[in-house]
């Protein structure tokens, strides 16, 4: 005898890659989800202007709707899934859905990073929820972990590889010795990078995700604009190679740390020890290391993008909203950004790290002494020095050589001051390269 089930009406806004995958998941896995949850998840509408992708996927044309108002006025619809993307149109759609007292599920990390507190507050006022597991890490259940599984912990730090495009490019540069330009072209040819990859390679996509994750991890309101962001678009193969010789792997990291005087957040390409599990994360995969005061180090790994993995997270949120578990978490937890105080975010210059420094200098006597003197004057001690002449076939002018220095822990602002002095004194013939070496939080 079949158990009595609960009917849940659902509408999807936007039928691109993720929207189409979500629609297929709800249709093809309906019996599986019914068996596991007791919910009959009924996709009733797909709202879009263009249904070419929906037709290509073989979705029933009876689902197609061009007017949002029809969905908002349908009493059978209790959950609306926003997959339009972007800021203005998506924000308008979500606001209208919340005002119509519909639960909203979204994967829109950019919108949440910019307007999360306001949208969460609007949901609360209308006694509905805004769920966003799919916004960070694709199919990785990192939001659920922070809000549920790790709730007994004070989170001290998190380190994330949260952009698959950048991680694929860096993997090609590390494993195959490709240049950034060639690796990017390969990613675009393989459908792993957009024709305009600016949001990914600039680091801003990672910053959006970091703002969301840090707000939940630390229970504080994060200012996206105050997060220092550096992308991988200026990274040179030479530095990737030198880092490997020194025992490091370069990754685009989204980092958030709890310090005595505030929170240190940043997104940048950085070196990590090849012994750390994050160094093993290759290709388009994502991983997030979280450090709790009780659990120590936990790591969450999986496919960070793509239709099917992201649809998995969206359907999980739909089920959570329908069962009421999301509503209980939303009502009772104090970590949501509409309830929390503004974080004290430390300027990048105040953070302490070890550094990889590369200087291009003329191969003349006394140059290394001038570099070390400038570093010492600013309180920066040297851990190691690597110097190697560049072969003539590299195309660089003879007589110019790289000097690579690894420092002990130092303040970012002191390192930048020393580098500025060396540039001003024309000790170096090119702008120095400065990359953080990230030593992860101690358990």
C-alpha cells in the first residue's frame, strides 16, 4: 500500500543549462523522489522568453509559459526556482515571488553576494524561505554543512577552490606546462570557459561565493566590495614552474580566516603545499576546506558546476523547503545575513603570510644584496633564495635573470612597501611578482 503523498507545485524561471537539467531531474526522478521523501514534486511551469533549449531537451510544451504573473497567481505553486541569473531581472523576479508568498530556490551567487540580506529579510517578512545551496560549489552540499552538520562548531577558517574554470586552467599550466593563454583557449574549446571568461578568471565569481560562505561560516554580514580580489589572468608559467620546484602548487583560493582583530577575506592565486588535499583537486572540480574548533579540518569535494550537479543541489533545496526543514533552519538560526552584524573586515595589508617573490634583474654584482637589504629594512626575513639563468631560447634578453625569494611570515603591507622601493630605485627591470604562500589553519 502506497503511503499518502504531498503534492508540491513548482515553477522554474529560466531554461538554460541548469534550468533544463533541473526540469529533467524533477520529471525523470519523480518516482525516486516520491519514494525517498513522500513528496510528489510537480513541475507545472517553465518560464522563459526563448524555449529552444527546452525543446531540444524534449520537455513538454505544455509547461512553457512566458508570463511570470501567471505563475505568481497560481495557488498550486508553492516553490519558484530562479535560474535566470544576473542581477536586475533576477532580483525583480525573486522579490515578486517572495511578495507572492512563494518559497524561492536560487543558484544566483552574484545576486546573493550583492543583495542577500535584503532578499532574506523580504522572505522572512512574508513567512517564506530563500534557499541557495546551488549558489556555491555546484553539487557540493557546503551550505547545508555550514548551516547544519557543522553548527556545533565555531568556524575559524575556510579555504576554497570554488571556480572550476580557473582550476582547469591552472591544472593545465601545472601538469602540461601550458601558458595561461593556451590553457584558457583549451578551456573555451572544451566548453569549460565562456567566450568572455572575465568573471571567472578575474576572481570575482570566487569572491561572490566567498561572501556567501563567509557570512554563514562566521555569522556576520560580509561586504563584497571590501574583499581584495586578484585573478589568474596575469599569472605567468615561469612562476608556476618555480613554485613546483619549491614544493608548491598554485591555486585560485577563496580564503576567510577568523583573527583576533577581525576577519581576513581574500581571493587570489596562491601557493599551497603539494601535500595538502586541496593541491590534489584538479580539472574543473571544486573543494572547500573548513576548520571548526571541534571537528578540526573537514573538506568537501565534488563537481562545482554543470547542469546535473547544480540541479542536484537545487532539487535538494526544493525538498528541504517542501518538507519544512529549510523553514525551521531559516526561522531559528542566527547566522543568516539579514540577522547578523556587519563584519570587521581587515585590509589586505594587515594580513600575515609567507610570500613567493620573483625579481627580474640584470645579472650584475650587488643586485641580490640590494633586494635583501630592502626586504630587511621592512622587517621581512628570507627563508630561501632560488636563482637560475634563463636559457637563450626563452626569447628574453641575455643578462636578465630571475631571482626567486621565499619569505618567512610578514605583513602584506610591509612586503608591498619593500617592492615599491625596489621599483623606485630601479633595482629590478620588471615589476616584481608577489604571490602568497598559504599555510592553512592549524587544527
